[in-house]
C-alpha cells in the first residue's frame, strides 16, 4: 500500500486498498486513451484530499500530465479554481522581491488569452461577452489538453468552487466525456449549492463514477494510530479511538492531543497507552472548532442534543430546545448530510462519540444543568423509564 504514498513526505494510507485500486484502474484506462470522470464524496476529514494526492503520485509514475487545484473557503474571483489548475503559475505582482521570480512554463496562445481576460476582470466585474469567451476558452483548453497525451485533472473540495468554474464544468459535462483525461473531483456532502448539484447531475448523466469514501474500519483506525505512535496501542487508547467513528482526521487529532499532553506511556511488553486524561480538554476544543463549517445553528442544536446522549428522538430534542419539531428536522438535515449524525429508525445517533462529548463539554455549566432539568421533564412526559429521568435529574445539581 505504501506504493500509493510519496516516500519520505507522505504517510501511507491505511484501509483504502479498494478505493485506490479503482482509481488505479481509471488511470490505466485513461493511459489507454479513454476518458473517465470520478466523483469522490465523503465527510470532512475522511481522507478525500489524501486519496487525491495518492492518485496524483500514481499518475506521475505512469507518466500522465497532472493538473490540480483546491477550491478554498475564502471567496475567490470568478474562474479561480480552473485558473489555478490549468494556467501556468505567473509571478504575483509585488511578490517578486520577497520570493524571486516564480518559475513558469510557457503559456499557449489560449492560455495567454485566458490570462489576459482574467487580468482585465481583476478589478471590475467582466462584461457578459467576456465571461462567455472565458468559459469557451476554458472548455476548449480542457477538451484539447488530451491532444498531447493522457492527463489527470484533480479538483479538490469542489463544494467550495466558484460559480464560474462550475459553469465551465457543467458545459463540459453536457458535451460528454473528455477524451484521454481522468477528471477527479472530491467534495463534501454539505454545503452543497444548487450550482454544484447541477454539475454533479450533468456529470452523472455523462457517465461519471461515484465513489463514496466511507469511514475507516475499526482495525484500520487502530493501524493508523499505531503507525502514528510507532507501537502497539493499549486498551484505554483503543477505547478512545473507538469514539472517532473511523474518521482519520479525528484519529490524527486524538493521537496528537494525547502526545501533546504527555499522556502516552510505555506499556509492557513494547506497547503504549494513555496514562491520564489531560488531553481531553484540548481535543474537545479542537473537535468543536472542526465543526465550524456546519454553521452556528446546527452546532448549537447538536450541542443541546448531546445532553440527551449518543442517540436521541428528535421530538425530545424539540421539547428540550423549545423549538418546533419541523424546525429541528430542517436544521438536523445538514448534520445528517454532513455525516455527523445518522438516522436509526425514529432516532438520530451521533456518528462520532467524540463529537458528542466535545459539544457537551463546550456547554456552559449552568446552561447544561438547565438542559438536563428540561430533558428530565420532557422524557418523563414522553414516558421514558424512571432511571433515565433520574440520570438527568442527577446532573441538574
Ligand atoms: N487512509 C488514511 N490513512 C492514514 N491517514 C489518513 C487516511 N486518510 C486520511 N488520513 C489523514 O487524515 C487527515 C484528514 O485527511 P484529508 O485527506 O485531509 O481529509 P478530507 O480531505 O476528506 O477532509 C490527514 O491528516 C490525512 O493525512
Ligand atoms: Mg480535503
């Protein structure tokens, strides 16, 4: 599996054999001349960028040309994603002194025209005719790049792409597969705007393959943690790892927090385990910060749900939060799509217990006591067993 990583710089990916095999097959078919589109979707931190990186490395080894860019959360200018991926790097005005000239490959006439159009639109919004011409040129650039050999285009975090780039991708999809190219796009299930949904639908009609990147299996989680600490891990750390829900970013965060807190101690024979819980507070804060992308409405409601336990009935949450049930469902839809909670019959369950405990820890103590009191009342009225009601009453003092 380490063949998929760049030795020295990258850590090998664990538990992704089938996905990488699929992508290797797609690369081989592109080398043989056909066109292919793959959409890689998965929750935040599940490993999309890591897979994209591994695919780039393999493509280099196969002698494919690689073009790649990541969309960013910071608002960007129109066509930013495609310009980053497809146009030769140019010196940033004012940056020459500090960094020296940026090396760039020679631009083709189409690339030069594109660069000029984008420069012209730097300070003022471009006229519709200019936007149309820019779209046309980007489309042609992607279509024709295969003339000089098979290539790979990676667009990471497409859910953050600028609308103008999405318009080009839509147009390409409508015209059918791009010969001699593998187009690989990664995206989160949320946030998903209407433009992205349209592009994904058009690509699906054009024959795109859709790969859902699932959480890592429990054995892979332990393997990942052991590769990070360099030793077999003991039962207490394994227990903590089980709360990550198979999300490699949370595994990495947890291991880092344990190491930073100096909580990792040798455990004969030859293993390591956690010795104290000084890492829990810093990890909670980091995990809550990682949920920012969901928006304050969603995290606030999830924090209240955390009082109810690792799974909860939405009606009880509505009661507790003093909100209409329909409103709760609207808010929780995002958490469901993001993979933070999943549905279990009429209940929702937190997918990563460490998310629940982090949100719970982030509630202020007085508010938390009040929520437990309201939970006790709501659950009693809903007919919950006395012991469950009692557990909440205990936490109100
Ligand atoms: N299969 C894996 N094996 C080992 N580490 C992984 C794996 N997948 C992801 N990681 C690590 O987890 C973190 C998050 O991965 P990343 O690819 O950035 O996720 P995403 O792009 O889906 O948000 C990174 O530190 C990455 O190195
Ligand atoms: Mg990523």
